[in-house]
C-alpha cells in the first residue's frame, strides 16, 4: 500500500468516524436532560466541525482551511464561555427566587 492510498483510506475512515460522532452528538443535544448537557453538546459540535475542516484540508491539500478551523475554535470557545456565564447567572437567579419564596412562606 502506497502512502497516497493510505492517506486516502485514513481520510475516509476519519470522515466516517466524525460523521458518527456528529450524529451521536445531535442525539445527545436533543435528549439532553438539562441545559448544561445541551451546551456541552454544542461545544462538541464545534470540535467535530473543526475536525471536519482539518480532514478536508488534508484531503484537498488546501491548508487555508486550517485558518478557518482556528477561527471556528476561537468563536466556539467564546460561545462556550458565554453559555457558561448564562447558566451561572440563571442558577444565581433561581437561588434568589427560591430564597424569596421561602421567606414569603415563613413570614
């Protein structure tokens, strides 16, 4: 087996594994019992997208796609941080509401 054939086979296998990971992640997002599970699923989708872009860059030998993958990684990181702050803020609000409800029942 030559190097070109091996690379072609590896790219095909990688695309298949990434496709399976994509489908399983979508299932996790849809079935996720809580918001943090869904946020992690979306973060995983960004990672899978970066993997797709990198494999396509190797397959086409057009390595400008790697710049796109880096940009997607930065945007995905910022989105994850924003979602985490949202969940943290939402949790703090629900704790405050629960405390007020408890005080109104006792008072």
